[in-house]
C-alpha cells in the first residue's frame, strides 16, 4: 500500500513539473511575441519621427531659398504618408488597454495636422515651419516614451535593463530631435549665409543640449561600437556648427554639405537606437531562459 501512495506522489510531482515547464514555455513565447510587437511599434514611431525630421530640414532650406530641395521634399512627404498608416494597428491595440499610450482618435488628429502642414507649407515662414514640424515630432516622442515606460519596461522586468529602455525610448530619440532641430536651423543659416543673434543663441543651446543627452546616454548604456560611432558623428556636427556657423568670420559651410553632415550624425544615433532594440530583445530571451532553467531545477 505504501509503495502505491509513493508512486502516486511521484506521478503528481512529475505532472506538476511538466505543467510548470509547459506554462513557462508558453509564457516565454507569449512575452517574446509581445516584446517583438512592442519593439515593432516603437520602430514605426521612430521611422516616422526620422521622416518628419528630414522633411523639416528640407522644408527649412526650401523656404530659405534653396529650390534644389523641392523634389526630395516631395518624395519625403510621400514616405510620411506611407508611414502613418503603419501606426493604425498599434493605436487600435493600445485602445483595448486600460491606459492606452495613444488612440486611433489621436492618430487621426495627428494625420490631420500633418496634412494641414503639408498644404500650408509654401505660405509658412522658416520659423513657422520648424515650429509646426516640431509640434508633430514632439507628439510622436511622447507616444514613444509612454510605450517605453508602460510596455517595454514591464516586459523586461529588470531594474538593470531600465537604463537601456530609457536610452531606447527617451534619451536617444530626444537626441535625434535636438540634432534634427539643429539641422533645420543650420539649413536656414547655411542657405542664407548669415546667422541672426536669435538663431545663434538657439543653435548654441541645441548643441549644448545634444552634448548633454549624448553624455547621459553614454553613461547609462553606452557600450559598443555603434555608440562610439554616434558619439564621433555628433561631436563632428557640433564642431562644424561652432566653427563654421557661429564665428564672427561668417558662415563657411554649404547648405547641402551641412545637411549631409547633420544627417549622418542623426542616422548614427538612429542606428544606435536600433542596436538597443536588439539588446532589449536579447535580454528578454536570456531572462526567460534563466526562468525556464529555474523551473526545471
């Protein structure tokens, strides 16, 4: 009789172990899929942010008198038109949650504001164009930060990984926007071959802010070759602004050259952001592997 009870006990333990293992594997798969979906949502926001930042820079040069940007401006507007619908599924999914990061109604308003900006662009001043583009970009960055805090951090579940999440959804995107505004203002300066006192102060502020954000990101999670590439590119852009735009000797950089230089710096930061996404996905996989091993033990 005793051996029967013992056998039943072992069988129950085996069934419980198998059940826990299956549940752990299912949860790991669900969280991996959820992390992939969340990072894909972030990527869609980042892509649209990049397009709008480029459109702002091209618009500034065009409104300042450089008509050579008109064809590229039209192509970039088309890319923005194609990128906005990618966020519909994200907004629809967020709308099912108790505290959505953004909704379909907000996305519709965003698209309306973008369409209005595009139609009114020829009649805007450089300052108005920059302000209205920046308003739209700030909205995207707000949504991105909300997803980072409410979705990515929750899925990661590790205090040690929060610095990486902050870099991915807040610090580095803010750095691209700081550089993007400097690109837009600098395009006006380079096209007009002159820098007003107000613009000079604004550029100096943007350069200082970009350097501060860069240092914060490097200190938080700045390991890797891509972080170094981004650092060097941002430093080069800052150096050109200080030495070829803001000195009393005048503006000595061409608009096209400056646009390419600034775009390289911004692209390197976006590449750093993409590397962060890979690291976040890898961290989730490693954490779930450790959890599964614990259950097996």
